[in-house]
C-alpha cells in the first residue's frame, strides 16, 4: 500500500528488527535514512537492496517534497540510526507535511531506548515523562530540573557518558531523595542497569571515569511522605484512650 511507513529499528541488537519491519524495508520503493551508511548495514543484514535517500535535520527541508511525492503512489519507509523515528530523532516535520498533503502514514513499531530502559528499571511506569536530551550546562540543567521537580511521575532522559556525572550531581541537588536508574548499552554486549537512591548514584559516577556508550537516565517520582505504620497508629490510639479526653 502506498504511504509513509515510520519504521523502528534496533537500538543495538540487530535481531530486534521485527519481521514486519524487515518486510517493509525490503518491499518499500525507497528508504529515507538519517545516515545511509548506518542503514545500509541494516539493509545488507536482511538482504535488502532498497534504494536509500538521506533524510536528516540538514537536508530534510530539501528532500521532504520528493519523499511526499513518492509516497503518493509508492511505499516510502522512514528510519533513523537506531530506535523509533521522531523520538529525539528526525521525522516530525516529515510526518506533519505528509499528513497535510493527504498521504497515508503507517507505524511499524519496535525498539526505543526510552521504553527499553523503563521496562527494566523497576520505577513506577503508570505515569512517566520523557524529557529527551537535557541541556548540557549546569544552569540549563538546574532550570530544567526545577521545572520538573513537582511532577508526580517518573522522569526519563537521554544522556551521554561524558555528561552523566554533572547531570546526576545537579539532579541529586534539585530533586532531593528519590530512586533512580541508569540504563546503559541496552540490548548490547555490555548492557547494564544500575538502580540506586539518586544521591548514591550521583556519588558513584562522580568518582569514576565517564561511562562508555549510550545511556537512559530515569528518576522516580517524589517519594511519598513516610506513612505511619499500623504499630504507630495503635500506640497513638492507646495513648489517647489512656489520657481519657
Ligand atoms: N529514537 C531513538 C529511540 O527511540 O531510542 C533515540 C535516538 S537519540 C538520538 C539517541 C539516544 O538514545 C542516545 O544518546 C541514548 O541516550 C539513547 N539510546 C539509544 N540507544 C541506546 C541503548 N542501546 N542503550 C541506552 N540508551 C540508548
């Protein structure tokens, strides 16, 4: 069926490409890729020789009209280097412009580092807020965290190894005591999840060499005020009765 197919690709382990994603990439007339070398390897892996065109933030404006024109009569697949397009990745303008042009848009869902991280952190996931890449400098971090501090939801960020220590130092200051997790190299050989109180996590990375690889940082919601235990309530009740007020 003609249209624009937004296709998720692996975030490390090539076997995470879905059967449907492979079929769409093989049968599409054209694949719009963030980096054609990266996507070329993926296509080679599945034995596809679909033509590719570069679509990233630099050339996007120039190639979008052509992609949309092709999608009127053919299947055009859109991928990024890893994970789900549009999630801290190119594709937003293309989807909007294609929709405005009356093109059918289909999702071919699959891996995203955000969801992969949340799925193993063990932090509350009934409500979460994805805040993408935080600002790099301390002032920007502080302002961003202050804006998020009252939200009763798990917060998730994309971060890089060299910036992680500063991120956690400022986060521990602004958010105070919370649970937190650092997910690194998900689906890859050195996949790691560290779950600790935020201040401990901050101390751990402050003293170490910057971790290698790709990172999702998750910070739990504000901790509930410690609820009085049943024993405390019984004792309070006995005291009140004894006082006989
Ligand atoms: N669209 C992608 C997705 O759906 O996951 C995210 C693209 S964004 C440009 C790249 C960032 O995602 C990395 O800097 C890192 O924070 C995170 N990321 C990607 N792959 C990862 C992995 N295997 N493990 C941990 N984080 C990853």
